[in-house]
């Protein structure tokens, strides 16, 4: 895989005005062909952020989804409604979202037949439902050890390589061509080393992606 993927998960850090300002700033930066950028704003601002970024090659994705279609899912996010907003991909199973929703495998069982794209987070290899994965449409995996999320304690390169190499070897055995990203306290000082690893196809960035200089620093390290 030649391009590295950088996903900015803004979580719930930014208010409306900050989200719009940051989207406009991102729309003005030049992104090299070596990099693919996705931005995941707060769901409430998806439409506006998408309208700003859809003129660029930055893809806007959702932070989570809870159902595929309309149902009695109060407060949930459905794949069908995301598609209505021209959003065709979502992060799934982020550890911060998983604690308050149904089993990610049930959600995957519903959205995979729809061809709805996703970035599936895991912190243990046995959480990856290899039997559900396919090359039929683009799937992205993201290794996010919980202890590294938002703590400033980035996993060591050796640790990242060990996990990613194992996942990539399992994917290879199944002839699956799926990128594997790393997430957990990625910032401009550690992104170069992480992104240089042959086993790392990109990064899933939280806090640092909400500050334009840090996001640019990460993009420039590729
Ligand atoms: P931080 O980059 O803030 O550690 O967050 C990582 C993350 O959870 C991205 O989804």
C-alpha cells in the first residue's frame, strides 16, 4: 500500500465554531499524493463539515454508528441516515463508544451487506472478526491500545510492529488486502517513526488532529 492514511477523530473536543474554523483551515492545506486524509467530526456537525471538505480530497467520516436502518434506536446513528448526509464510512467499535452500545459484531453483520464502509478499532487481535472481513469494499482496521488513548503514552515502535505484523500476517493468509492503522497519543513528534514502519498503513489521531499545526505536522511527517 503506497498511500498512508491519516484519520482525525475529533471526538467531542470541538464546538460548532471550532469545527467550522478547523474544517476551513484543513480545506486550505495542500495534501501530498502519498497521504489520504479522513476527518471524523462530532456527529452534530457532520453535514456542515462535509459541505466544507467535500470540495477537497479529504473524506468526512462518522465517529460511530449504532444501527443500519431506521429502528427504535433513541440517540443512535444509522448507516442510512449517514448516507443521506453523503457520509459513507464510520469508525466502529472505538473503545470510548463501545461501552455504551451493542456488540460491534452485530452492527457489522448489519452494515457489511449494505457495503457501508468502516474503520474497525481493536485493542486485542482476537477482537477482529476475520470471518466477516472481505475485499468486496474498503475496510480499514485500527489498533488502538486503550492505555495509549489520550494519555500521552504512545506505544513503542516494537510493540506496534509486533501487533501489526501479526494482524497483517493473518490478513495475508486470508488473502485480504486491508490497511491497518495505529491510534493512541500520535503527535507530530512520534508520527514519522510510526508512519515509517512497513507494518503501519496510517494513523488514527485524536487530540492532535483538533489543532491545525499538529495535524499539519503529522501530515508533513509522511
Ligand atoms: P489520542 O490521539 O487523543 O490519544 O486518541 C486516539 C484515539 O482514540 C483516536 O481514535
